[in-house]
C-alpha cells in the first residue's frame, strides 16, 4: 500500500504547526466522508471502488473486446478530466512507447484536447489505411475542443464505413440523459456509457471515462478496482497514519509557511501523464478564491539537467513531492567491461533500479539542503494495483486538502471565463454584446 513520508518536512514545519493543520485535516475528513461540505453532490467517486455498476463494467469489457477485434486504432476524443486519466493510465502501465510497440491491442490516440489543425492532420495521417473506432468522451457533451474533433472524425468514419458501420464503431461516454452528445448518440444508435451525475471530470478515471480506453489497451481494470478499494479502506480510516491525512497535512502546513508551489516528480518517465492528471486534479480542485498551491511537475532524472538548477537554488517557494516505487516492472543489470574505459565498473552487477533509487535519495537530500521540503509517496510496483491505489489516494487526499484549504474542491467556475470570450470572438449566437466589448479591448 502507498506510504507517505512526512518526517522530512519537520525541519521546515514545527511539530505544533503540523498538529494545528492535522486538526483541520481531521475536520476536513469528516466533511468529506459525511458529505456535508460544498460540492457534496459530487462525491460519487468516494465509494466507486465498492459500488461501481458491475453490469456496466461487463459492457465496457465487451466493447473493448470488440474494438480490439475490429480496429487497429482507437481514437479517444476528450479533454481535461475526459482525457488525462486514460492517457496517464495507459502510459504508466504499458509504456510511453505503447503506440510504437508490437502488440495485439490497438494503438490508442488522443484527440480533441486542443484546437490545433496540425495535430488533427497528424492524427488523420496515422489512421489512413487503418481500421479505427472512436470513443468520444464528454460529460457535458458541449465542450468545444472534443465537439470539433468529433465532427471531423465522425465525417471520416462515416465516409469509411457508411452511417450504419460507423455507428457500430462509435462509443459515446457522456451524461446519462442530458447534452448534445447524448442526443446525437441516441439518434445515431451509438453504444453509450454513463458519466455519473455525482462524479466530476477530474474524479472520473474509475468510470467508463477511463475504463474503456484502459481496457482496450489491455489494462487489467479489475486489478485497478482492487487497488482502489485497498486505498479506500486506508483513506477512510481516521488517524495520523492515514496517508491521505499525512499528505494533506504536510502540503497545507508548508503552504501556510509560504511554500505555494508543489512540484510532483517521479523517476519513471512512464509517470509523466500521471503528473499531468495530478496537476489537473489539484489545480482545478484547489486553485480558487485567490488561494491554492500551484501544481507543477518534473520528469526525473531528465529534468535535473534542465530544472535542477532552479530546484536546488532558485526562489524558495517550492515543495517537492516524489513518487517512488519499491521495484520496477523489469530491471536491467549493468554489465562489467574488461577495459572499463568509461569508469563505470564500480556499478557492474547492480540493477538500474537501485542506481535510480540512489539518484532519488541523493537529490532529495541535496534539495532539502537547498531549502526545498520533500514529501515521499512510496508505492510497490508500477502496476494496475498501484495505479488504482494512487488514483484513489490522490483523489481522496485532494478532497481532504481542498476542504482544509477552505475551498470547494469539486467545482471549477474559473474554467468558464475563457470559453465565454472564445465564443464571443467566434461570433456564437447570444454573445453579441460580449463580442463588441472584447473587440474594443483588442483594438
Ligand atoms: O474536471 C473537469 O470537470 C473538466 O476538466 C472537464 O473534464 C473538461 O472540461 C471536459 O469536460 P466535458 O467532459 O464536459 O467535455
């Protein structure tokens, strides 16, 4: 199970400061598990590992099997919480090179997460002459980026397979009853999966939003749920040994001392999109009311050679949280060489994982000496069970941390501002007045 080490933050935060935060964390925990705080209508994810609709899970597995049989590529159309979790899971468990690998499962390509014509052209090139299916994911069913991508790729899939053939290859993950996507899916006869009303996008990895792409890529989704359930047991327990409490307390105690940037790092490059997912989870949950820790990330050891200088010696507002693994999926041993021209024989016979671990320990001590508090989240191995544990742990800790901070961790009012301006500038009906105002400002 996940372990959070906070001892090391104690040189930056006193025992009494930490205890004061712990008492707020305890209250925040009660607010979360009793559903008495703001955003209480969006707590469906808290019990998901136990009460997930098993019939829908079977339907997801059946749909994944069909996609694996008739497609070389699955296009996943979605943005934000409707995209990052699935990408994070596939790259973390399979490989960042998943699509380049020889395999029996389809490539999984993500689109609809930007408005770049060049990106879309590249995806069209990648599906040329290859059978493909589409999983369009949008809880609201109205988000512009995925809606535009769906229009473009729906055109293509209908040209390729005819309307009826296309309908058999399109899977829509959306609201149970509302939204444009739901209406189109019903009219066209697409198979649909539900994003429950009480689960917001960034907390939806363990719904069809994340599960269908994961199952297509061959991830063991039952093991993901098993891991999540283990984390749920641990996170629900009250007390100072609860890893979610330790994490929420450490980061809030540091925030109160002026450490307003948290850098999440990992020594496994496959974790890169897990960090992207984490950034959305914490940034969108906590960054409001002019408060919140700014979530950033680094990929290690690579970024020690780009961001290392700043981390060691730049402005001191940073805390680091490092995710570590006791063992890799596969290790590799350094060979001995007779001439030892590169001077590396002192490492011969060692596994690369243990060298990576020493890099982590050395860096942690150096950064601490440089004035950067470090929190360690240690996990067993980068597998589906750990993935389920991490997803649930980070979500639960985020809820507790958000309430400790005094914000609603389950809304995202700030995301609307850019949309209003974009629609106004694009001339959408109903935005005429705003358009005039913005055009004047732009000159
Ligand atoms: O976490 C969130 O709520 C957001 O990131 C959404 O997931 C994102 O904006 C996409 O929304 P939708 O799924 O409605 O298209």
